[in-house]
């Protein structure tokens, strides 16, 4: 369970194979409601005895998801955190690093190698950096593309929402074209600019992996992205569960 601010991703593995995954809208819900959701997606009888892991950046929802997983599987889940794995976290306060960023780093090392920069395109856009020696060394956080554009539309009464699709040209001729250029290509420029700055400090030639709900939309417009891996966080969580002991 990858519990985010906007979406929660439910993944089901058999061994190392990700068989299915679903995206559901995040929000406040009771353990009873979440148990019903999981039972509908996974089937309670099929999941009894399965292991589970929860990676949450929403503290108010973590306990309810953990309890729902316990009911469905029959055992409490592993909760991803700074002490969950042997990943070296070389920042001043390791406990402050988000669970999703830890899972991203673990997944990047295993699936792509180090050094690496993971660009997670969600409610926020996070840049998670792994050094050549395989240590998590920090990164950057920017407002997510949807988060920032929704705020623009809310504050500017004459600007209507636009569809997230590739502009035909950079020089917009209508308000809709101008917005599409600014939102999509403007944000691609933000990603590329930060990746280039981070790379200079990180050193080497890092793998730059895009993940998150908007990876397929935005990553093709970026010059610095070398791979799209929408399942990266889930695989990092699986690896953390495997190494839980």
C-alpha cells in the first residue's frame, strides 16, 4: 500500500512479479471502509497469510490502512521508515525522510543501479538521490504539476482548466495554448533544470528515473529523464518487505 496525498496505490505481488496494481483516491476513511475496499480489490480469502507492507506519507491515514491490511492478511504490515532497511541515509535527520522516498531509493538501486535520481511526479514532485556508493543523500521537493496548476486556475478567474497534452508549439497563440505550454513544457523545464543542477553536485552519470501518476505524461517532454518506471515505489516496498528481518 503506497498511501499518498492524492492517490493510494494498491499492488499485489506473487514473488517478485507485480501481478496487479490499482490507484484509488486518497482521503480520510475508517479501517472498516478500507477493509471493504481491499477485500473488493484483493479478495479476503485469497490474501489470508500473505505478507503486506505500507508506505504512507499521510500520518492521519496510516493507522487505518495498517489495520485494514492486518484484517485482510491476518498479520500486521511492515511500515516503511528510516529504520526499515539497511539503506544508508546520509542526511542530518534520517527520520525526516519520507517513506516513499526511501522506497524509491531502494527500488532505484535494485532496478536501475547507482548513482540515480528518482523524479516522483505526484501531488509534490520529489527528487530522490542515490550516490555512487548506494546511499540516500537527499534531493529536492517542488509543488506537483497538478497542485500548482490547480492553484493558478483557482486564483485567476479568467483562466480555464486545460487538458494535459503535448502543445503543438512553444509560442502559444490562444490562452489555452499558452496555458498548455506553461503547465507541461514549463514543468518539464523545471525538472530538467533541477536534474542538471543536482547531477553536477551528485557526480557521475546518474540514472534519472521518472515515476508517479504523471510520469507517462510529463517524462517524455523532459530531456534528462532516462527511464520511466511507474512501478518503482511498489518494487522498493517489496524489497523492503523481503529484507524486513
